[in-house]
């Protein structure tokens, strides 16, 4: 039917010499029931959830300086020279056309000749306005909207299987000091192939040498915890000793710890082969999934690991993730990262570094540690609460720009008045991150919904109520 016909062209760049074939309605791919106006279709097709592609990045992943335009216009007697002039304009401004639709013009008596067009194209932002003005010279009812550039991010739990991009400083096959050298390569490959959708968490049989390394670290840290760790950490650690087999002669298994965490705060563990990219790691937190290594640092350097190992994860992170307030704080950092720009991802990862990894807080007027990087490092834990480092009040705007390094102890630590204070400040900071939508996590479906329309916001509010 003419009103249902749609012509879709694959991503290409039009030139004036490109052959243009206008097919009769019977030759076009038809979508039954497609009766909305082109303007309505724009809003649907340009909504962020419709730009997701299962095998690659979204349409908005482009180099800086590019703009994505959705343009609607009407051509009278479309098969005359005006059509070729219009195509010539897209060529002149080097526009890359992603999508093109045409249909008989609405409210036109000459429906066989007058056509409405919808074009989604990519063009240099500096010439976007000139392209629109040029189209107005040959077409009628020209209107346009500009899409925000949004990177792909997971929206469902199963999407986390795509969030496994590693940032590796040492190659396990080449560096014998790497935590996963020796027999760890089998574990490394298993983790790369793990699926969060149902694969059981791998069980690891640690060697006597690895348990000896664990024992040395465990003894030193547990001697410091009573005087250096925050109350939430101490409470969580005590429960882990009672219920998850935390002791100096046993390295806890992830499936035991994950089951316990899920019952306490809804967090679950996912095995990972090494240090993840900031965007992938933060995105996982949005779904209350903590990407966790299982290998242990090399026995020759028990007090140092070039990448996160099970000592860092199990001793530093897990006790805090068992606290409901801290779990919420961690998830909100992850939610703030979804759809954020590279610059904002960098700032959020810096915030993560100075809070979740190296954060300090006040309790009864005394500074205590809650950061995993401190609570899994005997030397830095003592140093952080000495008189040597500089302390600053936790302010996300300042923290996000603070340079940090991962080779030696931090020269600066940020102190929060409480977890609630840190979470409140983070919410204010996250609300200022510019995105064309907000996100809402649905704990029933373990999925993220984009709040880009008033009706969606209303539904989300009803669910929260």
C-alpha cells in the first residue's frame, strides 16, 4: 500500500552521480500498520533505545565535531530536478546518510508526485545549519532535530557479557611476575568466556603456595582492621568470617561469597580476567554486578600486585559491598556512567578511585578507612592514617579533577563526613552530567530503562512509590 511503503538505504555517502531508483510501491519493503507521520517516526527512531545495535556501537558513536541530524522535508513533484538538487546538497556538505525514507506527502492532493522525506545523516557540526538552510531553498516544510552523541552501554543484565575489555599492563604469557602466570592461564581463558546469564562461578583449587601468600596478607591486615577500618567494614568482615569461610588458611570461593552478597545487598560477583576499562567496570556496578578476579598475586611479591587480585577483591571490596548504604553508593556511581561522555567517564572513574578504592570517612570524630585499595594494603592502610598524607574534604567537583597515580601511596586522601554525605554529594554531581536522558534501574528485571519521555518518568515514579 502506498501509505505503508518505506525505502531504507544502508549507511552510505550519496554523490550526485549515484544512481537513484524510485521503485513503485509494490517493490518497496512494506511495514504494515505504519500510519504515523514522519515527525512521529523521528521521535521513535531517534530515541536512544532504538539506536542500539547488537553487533556494534550505536549510531551516535562518532568522532568529535560530527553531528547526527534527523531532517524532514517535502518535495513537490519529487521526480523532477528538485530531487537531484537535494541529493547534490548532501554531497556538497559531505553528509553521510544513515537512513532515508520517503512516502506520499500528507494532506497533498497530488499524492503520486509530492513526497515527504525523512533523512538521518552525519555531518560536520560546523556546516549543519548551512545544510538545513540550503535544503529550504528547494524543499518545503523543512524541519530538523539534532541527536546527542551517546556511546553504547548495557541495558540488560545479559549485555554485561560485552563489558569485558581489559586494560592489561603485563602479559601473562610473557611476564612471569604477572598474577596469572604459571597455571593461571587456564583460569584467565575461562573468565574471558564466562557468561553472566547462567554460567556457574568457577571454583578454583588454590595451591599450597598461594594459600601461604593469602595467609601472610590476611594476618597482617586483620591485625590492623580493629583500629583502622570503618564500622561498616568491620561488621561486614565479621559476617564473612562466620558465613563465607574467611580465614587465614582458606581463600573463599566466589560462588559462596556471591550468594551471600546477593542475599545481603543484591550484589552478585562476575569473574573477570583482569583490570577492566573504566566504562565497562562502572557499567557493571549499575546492575549491582561486581567484576571480580580470582587469581592471587605472585608469591615473590605478597604485598604488591600490578593488577587487582583476589586479595584485593575479597579483603578490600567484599566487606563494604555487604553494607546496604555502600552498595547503593556504588550502584549510583555506575548508573551515572551509563551514556556519559569519555570525559565524564574519566571523572567518574577518578571519583571511584578516591572513594571506593582510597576513601576515608569520619566516625565519632576519628578518620577511618573504607576504600578497598587501603583495606587490602597493609603498608598504605597504616600510611593513610598517619600524619604524612594530605587530607581534603570530599567534594566531587574537586575530586573528579584530582590527579592520581597507582605506583606509590597517594599523597592526597579525601575524607567524607559519612557515607550518606558522600552519596548525597554524588547524586548532586551526577545530576549535572549532560545526557539526553536519565536512567532507572528495575530490580525486578535487572534492567535499565531510559527515561527520555514524560510518560516513562511517570511510570518510574509510580514504581518507586
